[in-house]
C-alpha cells in the first residue's frame, strides 16, 4: 500500500466518522419515536381490551402508532378522547 492509498483511506474514514457524528442526534430521535410507538401500540392494545365493554376502541394502525410515538402519553390520551367525542 503506497501513501496515496493510505491518504485516500484516511479521508474516507474521516468523512464516515463526521457523517456518523452528524446523524447521531436524528438517529437517536428516530429511535426514541420508534420505541415510544411500540410501547404506545402495546398500550392501545391493552386499553382496547379493557375498554371493550364501554365500546371505546381506537384502531391500531400506522397513523395512530406514529401519533403516539411522536406525542407520547398526551397523544395516547388524545386518541381516546377524540374517539369518545366522535361517538
């Protein structure tokens, strides 16, 4: 390996390292929204099971999971309040 190859690999490594550092915050945020969405879907499943007797049911789909993942507990409660008001 000559010096030009070594310099080329060092530049590639530095650019890759800078991209990882630049994408760290957005990736962390996306991971947080995904985890909140998964827990929100589980919470909606449990809430739908418990509130079935009251005929209060929120559909579990991509939009509701995204809303709960993005907004958290207030989004979860909002979905059930909106559903209650529309019935």
